[in-house]
C-alpha cells in the first residue's frame, strides 16, 4: 500500500499524526532560542600580555615578535596579526575554518609555556581568549546617581543589581565597570627616605614581610589540641602606617608614617566614562549560549524596573545598547514577510482554481509544513535567527509547490468523474515520484552550501538546511496529509468552465507554437539575456559584504593629537554630547575617554591612550523617527564645530560582530620602516581623499608619542657592579611604584602600591636623582650611570603575517563598497608600482571578506 493511499484509508491515524506534529512543533517553537545570528565559533584566538610602563617598540621586540614566532608554527594557523602599544601586546591568531579551537588553544598554551621564561620579568602571563558572538553584551546600561560617589555606586550596583540579574535564567554574567579602581597607595617622601638612609625597595620588602599569617604547628594541653598561628595581616590602614621599616643610627625604630602616608585611593586614572553627561558606572549584561536573547533581555529589563524602586533616590538607568530590540525588529519583519508570502500564494491559487476547498487544503498544508520544519530545526540544534528566518520565509513559497501539484492532480481526477477517496489516493500516487524528484533537485542546489568554508559558508549552512528541512517537510505533508484532507474536504463535482482561462490557454498555445517554429532564434535570445544579466551583476551591480541596517544604536571614535591629556579629550567629548542631545531621536549617550583599564579585555578597537575616546548612543525605535541612524550621524558630524587636529569616525559594528576590521575600507601597507610606511600612507590619502562617498579617511599609525629615553652607560654601571635590568627595576620602583602586598577589607582584596609622592617626580632632575643601591651597599644616583634624552616613539605598532603594517582606513556613505574600492585601486596603482623591494600594498577590510565570500558563493553556484 502506498503512502498516499494509507493516509486516505486511515484517516484517524493521519489525524493523530497531524496532532502529534502540531503539539511537538509548538513545543519546539518555544524551545528554539531567538538570536541575531547563528552561534558561530570564529576560528580566532587572542593572546594578551601586559608589561606595564614599556613603550610600544619594547613591547614589540620583547613580547610580540617572540610570541608570534612561537605560535605561528601551531597546526592550521592561517594568519597571525598583532598590535603593540604602551604596556600591552595583543596577538590575534586566525586558524583555518573547521579547526577545533579547544585543541588549538591548548597547543598555543603549550607552545607559549615552553618559552615563557624568555619573556621579560614583570610581564604578565599571556592570557588566551576565544572569540564568540555570545561574548557580546545583549544589554549595556549606564547607571548614575549624583549624590553617590563612583566607588559607593559601583558597590551598590554590584550587590543590589548585578547579583540579582545573574540569578535570572539565561543570564551568563552581569559586570559592573568603573573607571576608578580602588587601591591602597603608600606615598613616600624622597627627602624623608634619603635623610634616614632608606630606599623605596626597603619599604616594599618590609610591607611584604609584615603582612602575613603563618601556621606554626600545634600543641596539646590536657585533652585539647591547639593550632598555633602567627597572625600578622593588616587589619587597618593604621596597621600599615605603623610598621617598622628600619632603625635609626641612635637605635630608634623608623615607622612607615615617618617617611610617607597611607591613602585609600585609586589606581592611576587613565580613562574616564560619562553617562548622560554625568559620572557613573557601566552595567554590561551577557546571556548564556543557546538562550533566547529577546526573552532574557525582557526579563532583565523587567527586573531592573523592580530593583530601581528599591535603590536610593536619584539612581537612574540609561539603556544605551539593546540587541534584543534589533532582533525583535528583524524577526517581526521576516515573519510578516513569510505570512504575506503564504497568504499571497493561497490567494493566487484561489484565483486560478476558483474553488475554496483546494485553497483551504493549501492553507492548512503551509502551516503544517512550517511546524514540521520547527521540529527539524530543534533536532539539528539551531535557533531562530536572521539566517534561519530568511530561509524559512524563502521556503514558504517553495513549500506550496508540492501541495499545489498534488491538489491540482487530485482536483483534475475528481472533475473527470472519479470518486474523491479514489482521486485523492490515486492523484497523489501519480505525482509522488515527480514531486520527490523535484524536491531533491531543489535541495541539491543548496546542498553544497552545507560544506562551504569561510564565514559565508558558516552563515549559509543554517540557511541551506532550513530550506532543505522546509522542502522535505512540504514533501511529507504533500504525500500524507494533503490527500487525507482532500478526501475529507473536497466535494465531488463536474468540471467547471472558465471563459477567462480558456482565452489565456488559447493565447499560450499560439505563443508556444510560434516559439517552437523559431527554436534557434528563441534559444539565442534566452542565452543573450542570460549573458547580459550576468554582465550586469558583475560590472554594474553594487557590491557590499553586509547590507547596511538600522540598529538604533551607534558608536563613534574621537582622536586627538598624541600626547593630549585626558581632560582635553573629555572636553571634546562633552561638545559631542551637547550636539548629540539636540537630536530628539537620541535617547541616551555614554562616552569613554582614555585607554581601558587592566581588568577589561583589550581589543583592536580599544583606545590606545588618553588622546582617544568613544561616543556611544541609542536612538528611539525606527518607527518613531523619520531618518535612519546613518542620516542622523551624518547630520551630527556636519554640525560639530571644527576642532583643530581632531578626527571623528563612525565605527561599523557589523564587521566587529564577526571579528573583522573596524573599518569597511582598509588599505594595508607592509614593510619594515615605520616612517616610510607613514609617508606612503599620506600619499595614498592625498590620492583618494576626493573619491565620492569616502568618509573618515585616516591612518592607523599616529604621530610619535613623547618619551624620555634613559640610556645606561654600561661601562660606568659595570664599575659599580650594576646591570641594566637592576637599574631599570630601580627606576620603575620610583616612577610607577610596585605592588608590595594585598590588603583585605570588606570582602575585597586591594593592591598596596608603594611609590614616590607625585610632588617628588615632576622633572627630569627628579628622575636623574633616583637613588640606586649597588651590590656593595653603596648608594649612587641615576645620573652617575645614565643620561636622559627626549625622543618620540610610535603609539601603536601593527603587524600582519609577522611584518610591520600601516593601514589607511575609511568608512563609506551613499555608494556601494565595490564601486569605491574599484576607484581606489586605480588611484593607488602608481604608488604601488613605485614601492621599493620589501614593501607592498594589499586591500583588506570588508572588501577582502567580500571577495573571499563571493568566491565561495561562485563555487557553490557552479556545483
């Protein structure tokens, strides 16, 4: 017995099957998470190493280059990129698609562990991070309260907000970030140390040895055993101030309070954040993998509404980034398109058949096919996201095809006089082989996408599988459920004539006869049209990697000249704040100035110093404003007063989401000499600056940062028995200070940093008068073995493929990326030909990703 005949003769069984599909499909629907994109594991690892106080050139030579050489030999490494800046090395290792990142990360750790001893003393252990789309926050809040200082506000939000949010199902973490990090500062007076014959190192050692609890065994007394402990940990700041750090010539103890002061303060403030034009803290919410972004965000926002009622008066939450809002918009638009497509398909079918009974069958077949697809998606481990929803919307039109063929054939047999049960089973059997072949032929078109590598391949896989699941589901419904429904719903009736469609049929027959008489001309015409279509796509159609979309939030970078102090950067950002809040469409703003703190994970789009800042804002929903986000930003940009030597650029967050370049347009210049690379970059900027559509044209390398270079006279130092490392360590103690121990208070462990008072390290003379103790115990000064010279050094050194690189970067507006890039190629060709041996130019950014992706798609289409 065939499947259609079984379905018709066993209506109860088929009805139960329908109910099972509906129930399981609804359960699968609610179990499927809702995301923006599929959870793609980008084949990329980042190695971060900090070396406080080191220049970018020292970071490059002492940390970045050695680690690059070690990790480049790991299996399946495709490319190694890096940047070195003051105090920080960040190396990005890109692997071949399909690489197991857990194994790759372990290989990288093992390779670094073999050579870690070669890294400079004082450098932190290299940390390895994996890139994942789930690492991005789904919600980003700014929290303010003018009546509470930042330290108290951070504690308040951590204990009363973050802890409660992390208990919500689906929330992975809720981080509270503040620009001021608490630290115990021990400020020493240079004159007081020298008059008592002490050095900063002696204070550091005393603190380290005093702040300690030690086990000392046990004793038995009577029938009890007592544990013995030596208790010496500091309980208060007075304990620190009252430790003995030495003895005077008269035998009197020297206390720490005699040579300095102990302050409950902050680490050096190298960055500052402002929320809605005031000070505050940041709340960053991440969801757990696989959970529904929209649902988790809804719960978090509801919980914050409840929590805010219990917080001190004046505490405000400003939601600046909300991914769930964009996901909801995307999902609703895609779902509406799918619904409209299904209704149109039903309407067209009714128009041609002119009978509501077959139309009703189609109306039931489409949702049943979609519900069956939900089950397949859940079983395959996918979620609802932009890719699967687009595949589902596209598949709705294809899902109708199989059911239409079956229904039309059944309807034809019934109109010829066959009983409806017999027509339902026989009509479906008759076309089963044909629709099965047609379905698998269509699936074969999408099947190669499943095996495609690269980012496009990873995105195309769920798209192809969703369409394939939908087509298989429609085939299943067409040969099982549709015949049964037809045998129940259809009414036996004779064929009805349609004067209108008879005319259409006659016209079609005449046109077909003419085509068949002129086969050659018609075939050549079709081939010509096809060739013209391909040429239009290749040469005249605009090309982009990601289409522009309105996300209702934005980010801009502000760059001032190198060496600009933090307060000046904040002043420029305040002007931006004032201009942005004039826009009624902007709801909230957050600004950042300066480099990120040590506790935050650095990235390639982080600020490199106090001369840089970021400006982030959120807008009202798209339906509540007339203009797009890009149009509003363009108006803000034009309305900003012309600051001298200030550059403002819009950051394309779509490329950041996939680990790409922070700029759509990137022209890479490779070579060894940074000055020559910079000069070449300026030539390129001059040649392309007038290209229509280019915005925010700039160079990745900046003017040199002012530095004081201390050059050691090795011969004189050797006479005192000193090495360069010993002298450098002494200088570091007096300038940056050293963390000598940790102080426990209120459930926190704070660094205790010993350093000179800021008033004692203002000038070069203060630097040259740093005391150094020789191995024989003799005290000399830095000027006895070194001299200081003012120089400039690069702020950030970038490397790509273990070669130095300088990039010319730009955004674009009003034109397609392919057209702008083609014009750039023509303009820079003479510059490229004039480069000496060892120097070359490549195009990167979104263009490179786009070319690689188009190659993948071309191979898939050929297959």
